[in-house]
């Protein structure tokens, strides 16, 4: 019984340390940039030995993938709940925007640096984008059938939305040099994006 309890405690400690490393990596990637951050930077910020990072992640690439996956899960979960609940396209876009705003510094670095990242990280990012696209498309297709928004190719609807957001994030030094570009322009972007597709009655 003691062995079982001891093993459980070790497992909980391992999971706690792993989560702590992921959260610390989030912060370091957001502050310094993904390609500029070293595993030693993450270890120092997490206040663990450098070797501890590699106990939980065999390479820094594995850690990066875990961070991107965690980001994707947090964003996709809320969109999945809304899409399953037949919420409107606008509500789902609002939730997407809110989620991106919460992780804006990290996501901005990801958008800017994604082509410089290892293939596995790029693929993880694409999987997340596909998941988000699926949830948005569910609401869009429903509202097209209901005559609420104009019929159009789903890929254009999604790419226009993400392209707009990515443009502002990539140029945040111009649009919001001293703050959050999504907090400053998010509602305006959503309003005018939605007007492109909604059918005026």
C-alpha cells in the first residue's frame, strides 16, 4: 500500500513539474521569442536544474510541441463547446478572439516565427488551425443555410479571418506599440469582418 501511495505521489509531482515547465516556457517564449529562448532559460526561470527539463522532455522541440498543444487545447475547447451548442458564428469568433487575446504575446511570436520552427512544431500549429477552422465552419455552414451570412467557400471565410488577425499581430509595433493590439482593435476587426459576410435585411 505504501509503495502504491509513494508511486502516486511521485507521479503527481512529475505531472506538477511538467505543467510548471510548460507554463514557464509559455512565458519565456512570449517574452524572448521562440527561436531565441534556450532550454537553460526555461530551467532558470522555472527554478529547476537544466537536466530536469530533459527528464520531462527529451528535447527542447518536444517541450515546444507540448506548449503549442497546450495552447491549442485551451483555445479549441471553448470553441468546441460553443459549436456543439449551436452558438452563432459571431459568438464563436468572439470566443476565438478572446482566447487569442489571453495568449497574445505567445501567439504573436508563434505567428511571426512559425516558418523558422522545426517541422513537428509547424505541423502541430497546422493541426490546431485545422481544429479551429472546423469549429468556425460548423457555425458558418449553418448560418449560410439559414440565410444569415452570404454563401462563400469556407476556406476563404476562415483564411480571411485568420489573415486579418495575423496581419495585426505581426505588425503590433505599428498598431499598438505599447499594449495589446487585440484589445485595442479586436472588436473593430470582428465588427467589420462580420459585415463582409452577413446578409443585410
